[in-house]
């Protein structure tokens, strides 16, 4: 796996690429791509980083696993390629945006436009085997994405971290709440959206915080 990652991220994550776990992970992922359909396509593994350079990050949304159906995943959590049917969690995200700030759901579930405005859409695990949710968990990706979150939390200030569901909340537990805004709620999946995701107003709260700290709001 040749790490094609945006330069500002590469400079900060370089130490991870040299560690044993990352070499083991690289061997595993390369082998998987050789034998199985794996998502997203190899060139999009680091898409979240490549679309959102380190110094441009304003908001971090943490997901768990790439979508494992054909044509869905393109390296951004919760996002799908143009022309792909909206997954249930994404439908609920757009519903909350509508209720929160009045913006209608777009015609595409492709969230590249968020990434380009400074929203790091980061899955904990960056690859998955087709039709096998969680198949690449506990192979090293989580260690790598923890390092990315840590370097942001330590080297930047006044970021918004959006943690939906207990998995994301555990992953972001160490973030300094005095230095960053950390928004937590239930996950937008249909199983939990009515237990506190709907009505969380995370999109307006994120924008209010950005504005207070002299940053351009996100056009959700």
C-alpha cells in the first residue's frame, strides 16, 4: 500500500508510517485488495485527508467503518458517491440538518463539499471487505486514525469534534474540552436516531462556535 496522503498530513503522521503496526496493516490491506473486492478503491483510502489538509480542518466527524456495498464508499464517513441511494444514517443526518438550520436535503449523498470546507469525515477503519461489515477492524487502522485525531487535538485549537454514538465517543474521549468544542449524541442510524440524535442541533452549534472563533461557517 503506497501511502498517497496529502503533504501536511504526511508531515505529521510520518512517525506512524514507520511503526511495526502500520507495516503489518499495509501487508494485510495489500493482500486483501489482491484477493477480494475491497472498499473504497485503493486510491481513495486517504480521501478524507487529501480533501481536507491539516491546517484547513475546522470540524471532525468520526465514523466507524466504510460502507461495504458496491459503489458506495469513497473514503469519507457517512458519504456515498453521486448517484448512490442514500443510506439510512445519511437520510437522518439530512433530516436533522433540515430541522436544525432549514437546509433541504441535497440531490446527492456525496459529502465532498463538506470536506472541501474543512470537515474531516474520518472513519476509524479506512477499508472493508465487500459485504462484510467490520472485516478490517482491529488490524491497525484504529491506531492510525487515533493518531490523526490526537495530532489535531494537540496541535490545533477551537476545532469542533462531532461524536455520534458510543464508539465515536470512546474514540474522542481524550480530547480537551477546554480547547475544542466536543458535541456528542446518539448515532444517526435508524436504531438510535430517536434516542437523542434528532434535535441535537449539532450543525447550528458547530457553526455558532466557528463564528465565535472567527471562522467561516460550514454550508451544511
